[in-house]
């Protein structure tokens, strides 16, 4: 009996020491653009495995235009890492995250960050778009942009340099997602509209990413069926303002929630089953330029 107790104590001490070693393990020293990761080619690769893409549920990322901050969602909380003195910090939940926040999106002017959360409006749980603004020393408190964003009208924000907003229109309720646009008129946002032809000809078009100069757009299309997957589509705007017929990006896997780095070189996207866990992947944006040339 004493031998069994002694062996049990030894096992407990071993496990505790192992956990202590894991908890005190230093975060790796990461330098250079994109957390110092090996740059991808035209075959998608998991982004920063074990650092950004882990066993947790990660999705929907956005770099700042200067490339020194990365915001992404981990287990339904906005998380970020940044370069300080050339070294990337260990990812941590942002101060404005709360218990539920996701889909961060830094505006091209680097002055505002949009994200999604939820709130109780008239006794009903509603999706809410919030934003923060740069202030001296960091970010402001989270603010409500009001109508036409809220309540329960928009999800997943992408902005142009001129301030035009492309978004997922959820005003008809979850399950009615479509691509929407909110134009700035005399300095204010007044109306949410669905994008016209060639968009929204089929249901479940969502998660738009718009180029800062509004020259092209990448968005998610949910596939029909019981086990829904998703794919990314791209459309280009001509000099006369007409959008081309959207074409699927052939990535060889399910893909959604696109983001393209502000240098235009890399496409980031989410893949995986959110019920189990998803990851962030990246690929050279040359695959988009090849479509443009066609």
C-alpha cells in the first residue's frame, strides 16, 4: 500500500514539474515582417503554427497597414500581437474584447478598428458592430456606430481609404446573409444597401474584404448542403466602375473570412470546422493577380 502511495506521489510531482516547465516556457523571439514566418507561395500554408494557429479556435485576422500589429480571433475573443523594438509580443486578449468579440478589422488609414460583439436590445440578443479609435498611447473605449450598423444589421466590416464600408448584411436575420455596402455621405453613414449585380445572385454571400482603392473584392460564399463548406470568390472593378463576374479562388480547401495584407502580397483566410476548431492560413496573392490577367 505504501509503495502505491509513493508511486502516486511521484507521478503527481512529475506532472506538476512538467506543467511548471510548460507554463514558464518563454515565448519565442520572433522578428521581421509577418512574425518572421517563411513566406508562402501559391499553395496555402498554415500561418504561424503553434503561435497564431494553435489547437484553439482561431479565425478572422487583420494586420495594421504598417504591418506591426496583428489582430485575430481566438476562442471568440479578439487577440493581438505587435512588434515592440522589432520583436513580436506574445498574443493576448485585447482590453476591449469582453466575453465575446470577433472579426477585428483595421481600417486602411490605421485610425479605426471595427469588431463584432453582441448585446441585449429590447430584451433580445442582437449582433452588434463596435469600433475603437486610436488615441495617444493606444485605443479608445469601444463605441457604437449606431444606425445603419446596429442593432443586428451588419457583420464583418471592411473599409476603403475613402471610408466606404463593405459588410455582411444580416438585417434579415441570421441565415439571410448577403453582401452589403454603406457609403459615407457628407461625413456620415446613412444607409445600408445590398450590393447589386453581379453579387448576391445566390444566397449566403458574406465576409467581404475590399481593396483600399476599391479596385477588387474578395468574399465568402457558403456552399449549400447539410455539411456546409465555403469558398472564396473574387471580382474586379473596371475603369468604368463595373464589377466583373465573381470567380472562385481555387485554394484546394474550404476558405472564408478573407484578409489581404496592405502591401497586397498575401491573402489570409480561415479554414476548418468551427465546431472543432479552425486555423488561419495564408497564400501568395499572385493567385488573385493571375485571375485579373485572365
